């Protein structure tokens, strides 16, 4: 029998979203002049709200402006590690730490499944003691440099569940002999919460609170 505890990251484990803060921190460290381009990211965000651009397009545009077209793995690792260390020290909710520790003590394999980019989510997961991280991945060029383009699909909504199922198949973990706990703050993870044996709505926004009431998912507040 396998036991998996699958955690969303932003606003489930962390107190606040991480993507924009990562971009700003990385731009400050690498090329502070790029911060002057940040208003354009805000305009792109408005385009997302108006459904003129999707989440993947917004991510790619924002990364291109604030980090540039390509970074070597070593360059990305440096900025990701610094950001992750600060986030784990100051941005992780105490309730999340406690639940992660409990699931680990109960013998669960800890999996982070997030729409955030893997190049920094993996660093956060490693510092928190996660066994595996499933995240949005970046394309690489012929030299192995990390590009601002997304490889495949953004790890969000139904795609996240598909990625988890594919990962389980690759790990040789049959769903029929696996007990799954899943934690998320956002209604976009309803497919995951419904698929899990135990789905928990954590720090839930209004739509997820409503759906959790209908589905019988426990509400947890780690804030």
C-alpha cells in the first residue's frame, strides 16, 4: 500500500503567491534595470483578467521581461536557491509546517504539485523535506539554457491531476493501492481534491469554500 500526501504550494503552504515575488527578487539580483519593465507585467496581468491572454502566456511574457530570454541552469539555481531560502524562513505558514510534519510522521510520501515553475518550487520543496515536486517546467535550448517558454502545459487545474497521474505511472504507483491526501486553497484544484481519498480545502477562497461544503471536504485554516 502506498500513501501520498499531495500539497499545492501558493497560498496553501505559503502565505502569499510566489511567482511575481520570485521574478522581482531575481531581477533585483541579476539586472535591476529590468524592474523598470514591471509596469508592462501589470498590463499583461490586466490582459489575463480580460481573458486576452492565458496563464501560460502571462508567465512566459513576465519571465521574458524580468529575467530575459534565457538563463543557464547555474544562474537560475543561484537566484532560485536564495529566493527559496528566504521563502522557507519567512513565508511558510506554521499550520502547513505542522501538517507536513504530521503526514511525514504518518508515513506519507510528500509530493508538492504546483503551477509554479519547477526551477524554484523544487528548491522550496527540498528545503521543506518534500520527496517529489511536480510543477510547470520551462523549455531549454540546445545549450541547456532555461528559456522563458513553458514546456508542455501549465501545471494548473485538470492538467495538474493529469501530471500527477502520469508521475504515479512513471513511479510504478498504482492508484488502486494508494491512499491519497490532497491539500489546496483554490477551486482550480477541484479535480485533484475530488480524485483524492481525502481532499482538504486549505485557507480556501470563497468558491472553494462553497464547493467544499457541497462535496464534504474538510476546511482547514493554516493562516
